[in-house]
C-alpha cells in the first residue's frame, strides 16, 4: 500500500515507455510502484529533454512526449487538499487563520524541494545535456515542480488514497516539527513597523545573477529610519522573506 515502508502496486519489472525498467531504488524510496510507469516517466521529464524527440536523457532513456508541467498543475491541487485535511484533523481547535499559515508553509516550494531531496528525485530526472551540465538536477525550483508532478502521477495511477499515502509519509515529519503556526517574515516585519508607528517596510531588488534556468535574486529589506538587510534566493519572493527574517533578527538584537 502506498505510504508504507515497502513499495506496492504494479511490478518493479514493468517496462517504461522506451523499454527501460523502473528502478527498484526509486520505487522503494517513494513507497509506491506504478502500474502505468509512463506516468512516472512523464513526471520526471524536464521540458529541456523534449527538444528533440530522438534525444536521450539520463541513463539512456528517451524522454516521454510530454514534460512534467501539466502533472505539476494537478499535483499542486492534490497536495493542497491532502495537507488541508491533515491539518484540519490534527489541529482541531485552531482557527482558520492558523491553519492557513500552516498550509502555506507546507505546500511552498521549499517544503517540496526538501521532500524531493529526501527521495533523491534529482538522480532520476530526464534532462538535456546542457541542463545536466548546469546542475538543474539540484535546482530547488525544479525539484519542487517535479515533486508536485510525482504526486499527480501517483494520483492518476493509483487514485486519491495512493497519493494521500505518499503525502502523509513524507509530509508528516514536516508537520510534526511545527511548534506553532509559522509566521510569515514579511508580515511579522510589517507588524513590527506598525507597532512603532513607522512606515511600512520596502523591498528592493538589488541584483540578479546566474544562468536563465537558475537565476538568483538579491533583495534588500528596509524600514525607514532603521537598518536594512539583504538576502539571495532562487526567487524574489523567497529572497524578500529571507531578507525580512534577517532584518527582524537584527532589529530584535538591537532592542
């Protein structure tokens, strides 16, 4: 059964669409074996691998005819529903606002990338040679997208219970380590400024670096008349949150 310590469903010897076989390693790690392994192939196919129908990806496998983007769309919705159900049952006395903050924290890219790294999804991605050389298999944004696609593939192959079992298995540790509803750093910084009758914090993009497929954004968070802090991340949103968190820590130390 999906979500158990041993993989289930399908056969480990079931061929992928190009005649290669699904590895026992990945099947055991995710706790699920596909009856339709072509869905897994699609979930692992980066758009770069589709440049040529006859190109070959990692381990000599041909990419599927579609990349993971459509599955990513579906997986995002499945993940949100499963996590919402888990939180609703686990924190029965919490108001909607607290549950929403927990949900946002658990479905964001950082959490997805963390699960993908735990599974080792980067080792199984189908990428173009250029993307392989550029280190796309370790890119947190790509790993997050592929993790969502994997959830959708499990859902389409085994139904909601199978997808739910996968999510419960890998997200339960993230839920267990949450001591309270997470505070969004930008909201916390705004509340700090408002409590002192200061202008709202501002965020400025000060630098962009890296190749197009792996851009890095450096953002400065500022509170008028106070200090500022900068942070760099794979998206402006994450960089803003990190900069706000750093500035809050700095302001608290000065208090």
